[in-house]
């Protein structure tokens, strides 16, 4: 199984930890991973790479996301959604793990409606996503704000 991993929206603590956990757990099951650079932009512009276990070694202390991130919305472009679907087929991607907040997950849901298997990891410092009490990024934002 080839699983693409992307991060979207703003940076927050914990992104690299999620990427690392996904890759390390998936490799136990023999999954291959494709890193998508800069969120949905990477799928639009064919900016993907083989995401190997070596890429996630030693990243827990790093800020941001090793994949990069953006707020690009493929549905804001006339042929954007089809371009993403074409890239998914071209790279033989079986599923996508999206790590992001409201915007990223709204886009992910639209691709689910088009038949793309997606697992979403909710991330937001606003803690404003339905279906979860807490998101990573929120706790750190509260700690910093109350210091």
C-alpha cells in the first residue's frame, strides 16, 4: 500500500511527531509512503517524494513540518481537483493521511466524496474542529498565551 502524507495550514507543535508516527507504524505493515511537499500544492504541482524511515529519524525536536505546508485549495482552481486525482493515480497512491485544521480537512472531505481514501489528523491551535475535544497545537498555544 502506498500512503501519501501531507500537512496543510499553519505550523504548530507536533506535526513532525505525527509524520514520524505514521511512517514508523505503517512500515510495520509494509506500507510505502509518499511525502507531499507543501500540502495540497504538492499534489497539484507533482511535488512528491519517497518518504523513507530515514527521513523521519531525529525529527521530533525540529519545529514546523519536514513536509512543508501551505493553504492552497485545489478546489479554488478550475482543474485543480482533477489534477490532484490524476496525480494520485499517476503515483499509485492508495490513501492519503492529511494533517491539518479546518481548511485542510474540509478539502480532504471533498476528496473523500470523490472516492479518495483519507485518514485525517486534526491539527489546530484554535481547537475549533467538530468531533474532537482537543487537537494537537491547541495545548501549546494555551500554555504560551498564559505564560
